[in-house]
């Protein structure tokens, strides 16, 4: 092949794009990866990874505040939020460098610049260093991701009105902040800031926090927020936001009327919009739906040779889903064995305290769809490991079809449930039943015993309750 001829050109170096590039190289394909900013995309640079570092800091701060419970006292404790942010940036930078190393070790050429499709097999790159370069490619994978969605009429300024991208690098702790949106991003930032002492108010348009989770999970998280004295306004709409040198005024309304919330800053966390503009997609005939790019089960767009993965498809805006989509796309291109994805059964995690983790459908959704449902639920309060950790809020809930035994979904809230989730996802993927989970011996004492107990509970036979 010539220097500019490739089997696959991937546009976008986030967790979908760079994983696709690696898998393509493993399958013997010649690969170019075009990235206009930073390898790792939003996830590694401004999202998943730095937030988890901040959440770890918040966990330690909260634990130190419970010293008397564990038999120690802390006097003169000083916490430095700026240092926590600095640590999160170092964690992010380390992983980004690691992705760069993976590109080199897999023989993937990284082209730094902004890509435009001139034809289904032709990518023109406006190089960051200046000039342009044209890449010819048998297949193109669009992995351009998404960005924060704004409230109509409100423009984030990075000073008073933030999206996650500005918030993640903010070194000075806001004295007060209004978080608009009680989904995973909003809840995680609210948890971090409140742990360091900020006065946080959460505004959610829907009737409950984490509105896409099982209702019982939402209630458990809401109780935790109340104990920590965070203010939560659900079923509340933001009517407008005005910024001034001294702060922000957030006008909201609900059934009780209208009010204005005053704070130092506001975070808008109400979802994402696709990065599909300026790619030349209309010119080559790629079909779009409100900016998102529809794909089939193998990530193919309507234009032969052009694929799309990750957030830009509108399927499920999660990094691990983008990675899985990238692998399916490349295996399809290479003619390798692959498997299709069930997006409803993808794992979903929120890392506030208590953590929330789920996959599949809720109990209410299962009933609405006509399933005869059996539910097994087990609280963490009698779990020995949870008691030892001093973290006993929450439960494990398994929803199963009583006729087939099929697991329809699982919904958890409590200590480290994001780490417990894969066992249940694995069971569902390979069509194991709650009985087989219940019969699997789980080590004692572990948090995972709650999974086994919930599985027993599907048949009304939990051991320790």
C-alpha cells in the first residue's frame, strides 16, 4: 500500500475509536486514526477517568469525617480541592500517554487534525501542524463522539455557566453551585463538590433523581442526598439562567410556583448532542437523524464502506458501549467472527455515593411488556463485608421472568455495586438463570454474596433475611 492508503481509517480517538483501531491492527489491517484534540477523547480527558479520581478523593474526605465511627479522630483537617483536581489530571495524562503507546506498539498511524469525508473512501485532514493530507481508505469508521447539550438560550461561558468539560478542570471549589440534571454526570459532580463542602442544589425536570434507573434505586439515592443535606428539586424546569460577575441566577418553576436560585456557578448536565457537523456526511449521502448517525447491527451506515460507532450513533452514550461497537465494526470489516450487541442489556453505572449500577429492564418495564415477573431483592445491611466496611445502605435486585427463568434486568445501589455488576451481566449474556447464580458458591465475607442472596430471593428463599 502507498503511504496514504489504508484498510481502515478511524475518525476520532476516544474509547470507541482507539479500541477499533487496535482491534483492526490485531486483525492484520493497515490503520490510520485521525484525532483533532487528545487521544482518549472525552472519557480519558474530561469524563470517566478524571471524575473517578475526584470521586476517590471525595470518598476519602467523607471517610475522614466519620473518624469516631472507626475509632480515630482527626483535628485540624485541611482539604485541598485544587490538589484533588491536579491529581485527577495526572491520572488522566498517564492513561492518555498509555493510549499513545498502544498506537505505536500496534503500528497504528495517528494523524493529528480535523477530518472531512470527500468521498466514502477519501478522508481529507486539516492538520493541526498546518496544511492538509488526504487519506485513501477501503473503510471509514466515524467515532467522533458527542458533546454536552445546552439549555436553549443559555450559552456556557466557562466562568459561571459550566458543562462537564469546564467543571472537570475547575481548581477552585465553588462555594455554591446549582446542578441542572440528576443523571450520572450531574450526580457525580454534586457528590464531589458537596463532599468538599460546597452548597449544592440539584434541579431535575423529571420526577426523581437518576430517572432512568429503577424507582427503588432512585429513592435510595434520594434518601442519601437528604441525609447529606443536598437540596433536590425534582419535577422542576429551568426557565432561564443569567450570569453576573458575582454569580448566577437560575430561574426555575414547578407545581409550587416559580423561584430564583442564586449560586456562585451552575453546571448544565442534561445530556449530549452528536459531533457530526463538518464531516462532509451530507455530501456523501450518510443518513442522519437529528444529527445522530443510524447504524445496523454491524455498525454499517447507509453508505457502503462507512461505519459509525459510539455516542455519535445515539445508541447509548457510554464509553464501554462505544468500545464494544468499535470491535463489532472492525470484525465485520475484516470478515472475522463477531456478535451483535443488545444495548438494553449494556451495563450502566453511576459513581456517586451510594453507587448505582444496572442493566436490562426495570420491574415496572417488565410488567408493562407482559412478563410474569419474579423479583429477588437483598439488602446490604445483613451482609458481613458491608457491615465491616461501615457501608450498609442499598440492595441488590434481580428481575426475572417466572416462566422462562430468564434474567430481565438487575438493579443495585450500595457499596461498590459498579464492580459487582459484571457477574450479573455475564450471566444474562450466556443465558444463565437466577438458580445457577444462587447455586454458585460465593466467597465469604464478600459484597458479592448479596448477588447470591438476591438470586435465592427470586425463589423466595434468601438465607440471611
